[in-house]
C-alpha cells in the first residue's frame, strides 16, 4: 500500500518556540491513523500543517502527493474537521453546507449537504442558524462539512471532544465506516477511542515524534495479552508451561499478563489454551484483552 | 451602509443650509465664481484649469464631495475591517482554505465589499447632485449629468482604492479589532506623509498663492506615495491629468490588493 500522507523532517517554529521538531512519519492509503500526545505535544500544529493552515518552517510534507500549502492543492482531496473553528454564526446550516459544497466544486452541492447532515443525524438543523447550535451539534455539522463530497483523505481534530457518550459513539461509528474507503487521521486525547478505531499511531511529545507504528506494534498485541481475574488462584507455573508462552506474571492481584512468541504463534491459540487452563482450575475470568493498552504505552513514552 | 447614507444626508442638509444662507447674505456682492476661485487657489494645489472648472460648481456640491472623500477612507475601514481578519480570529477561515485558493478568498472578500460600496457611493452622488440642483436652479441639467458622472467615477475610483487598503489591513491582522487599528494607523501615516510632502514645493515648480511661502525640496516627491495626492486630478477637465488620477488610484488599489494576496498566501491561518 502506498503512503497517502508523508512527513519528512517537518519542523514548525513560532518565533523562538519550536512547536514541531523534525517529525517524520507516513500514513498508508486507507489506514486510520491516530495522532497522539499530551497537551502541547504538537498534535494540532502537525494537524494544521497537514490541512495547509500552517506552513512548515523546514521539511517536506505531502498529502496525496501534493504540498498542502500550495494554493488549491487540497480541493476535493481532503475533508477537514478543524479544532475550535467556529462556523459563521449567521448562516443557516443548510445554506452554509451548500455554499461549502459549491466552493469544493461538488456537482450536487445541496444534495451532498443534505446527505452529510443525515449522516451525522442532524437533518432537522437545515434551516437553523449555525450560531444557535449547541456545542455537540456544531461539532457534528463541522463533521458533516468534512464528509461532503467523500474526499479520499479525512482529517479529524478531536472529533469527539465535548460530546455526550451517545453522540460520541455515533461519531465513532461514522469514523469506523470511513476506514478502508478513506485515509483518516484522528487527533485525540481519548486513547480508548483511538485504540478501537486506528490501524496506526504517531505519538508526539514536546514537539518530537516518539513513536510511529501500527496499533498492533504499539500495543504489543502480537506478543502479549492480559486476563482480568474475578476470583481464584492463578496457576502461574502451569500457564508458563503452556506451548508458546514466554512468560506469565501477575500485575496486581487481579490481572494476569502473558507474553508469548508473537512471530511463532497465533494469539487466539495461546489465549484459548490459557483461558481453558484457568477454567479447569476454577479461576473465574472477567475479561481478556490483547496487548499493552495504548494509554499505558503512551504514558510510558511521553 | 445605513450609517454612511445617514451621514451623507446630514452633511447635505447642513452644507445646503449653510451655503444657501451664505448665498443669500452675499447676494450681489461681486462674482461668486471669482471669489470661490481665489479661495480655492489659496487653499489647494490644483491646476488652474481644474480650479477654473470646479469653481463653477455649486458650493454645496463642492463641500459635500470634499467632506465625503475626506471621511470615505475611515468609513470604508469601518465597513470592511473584519472581512478577512474577522474569519481568521474565530478560525472559520479554515473551512474555506481547504476548498479555495487564498487568492480567491482575498478577491472574493474585496469584490464583495467593493460592490456594496459602489452601490452606496452611487446613491451618495445622486443625493449630492439632487441637492445641488434643487438649491441651484441655474445649475444646468447638462452640467448636472456630466458632473454627476465625473463625481461618480471619482468616488468609485477613490472608494475601490481605499477598499483595497482595508482588505490589506484585514489580511495582515489576526483579529478584527487589530485590523481596524492597523487601518486607522495606515490612514494616519498617509495623512502625515501627505502633510510632510506638501510642506515644500517640488523642485522647478511655479509657486501659486500661499505656496509662494514654501521652499523647493525633493522631499516633496513623497506626496506621491499617498493616493489622496491624486484626488484633484479626478476633477480635472484635462483628459491627461484626469487619466493620470484614475490610473494612479487604480495602481494603488492593485498594489494594496497584491500585498493583501501575498500576506494571506504566506501567513499561518
């Protein structure tokens, strides 16, 4: 698969402050990539450079083979949900989305606007002024404008921030639907969400890239899994003796961590045999998850 | 827009009342055209032909036109200061950038402002001409029509130039308030340069009226850095002088727009 987005040695300075320092990574076509990092890590700056809002001070950056800062380069190629960008308050939502559609050169701008609003479950806001919408509705209308015209690359900055759980889940569903058909970059603080949605991650800290890898690599999914124990004594030695098991240890009283030969063994085989062994020994299980969770990994790295 | 038209109406009422009253008081006391001409020669640096032409205009028209063009740059700044900066501050500009070229955004915003402005200015000139004709029945219909056209073109040329300056100020500022501040500072700098340039005579020029008290200096050429220096050209009966005025103003407009385009194209948004 070819790279839809490439950053090579990208640096962005604001006066003397280096916001992004020599960052290089790529996002493969059709992948969903999470842009992760603590506050001030350079996520939004990197995101803004991908969208053509900011010009890199140094380095090379391309989206679908074009420099995003080139005039008109992203037209019909990229849909963007910017963070904290206000929609023009006096415009009715339908008129505004239709206008954006026309600017994007869409043939049926009004139809696209209606379909996009239906996709974010807000068709009733067609005649409502953008300035009167709630925060959640505004976010979804902004999401709708990013989806219009079905651009090959979609960049979403904090798409679920400030949304209630139900609406956040519906936004996650939309992102899930976008995967494979579009290249998606999601910048977020919500690790659980990113772990669930993304195929790859780029982790930033203090403006520098600390890791760029697939989600499987970053969470160690191919070599580790955890079992949450409800009740019972874990037979550690017997688990260690299972075929393919490299190590087993208890992380606290209720979590069993099992490492295995990721290259040599399919994860489902060792997970099944471990669970079977625990069941035989009357150990009650609450859950199983693969790999070191993203949040822990990010905390380790940043 | 409403403010501008209201101001224009008020100006015409006041100026019409004053000039009408003055006409009655001085009625029969000498040639009013000659009096106006000598006054214009003392206080302006217009060419003799231009002074000759505008001295025949009704006073209400002359004063209203001068006052309008004096305040027009400020009114345009108030009308359009947030055209670009107003979208940069709240970042709504970001929805546009991924869809259209930054140059198109600058031109779109400028043309939008210039079109609204053109409508207002045409209305203002119609009001001026109507008032002038009403207060001066001897001001012929032919003169009303020809001067109406001339003043409309002059207003439009001045208007589109200062609209371009407002676009430039709006393109470099990070917020609407800052854009307005920068615009007012720019107008103040223009006024200062104009005053400085007109304190001296250009080398090799013939001094007329109060200008005889001034020294000749190359510093005088800085006056040409300011659009208003060409304002009196727009009233000249000489086609060459008139054309120079139009070209100079439009040249300034193009420079301002070019700089606005450059500023918006290169800046982070």
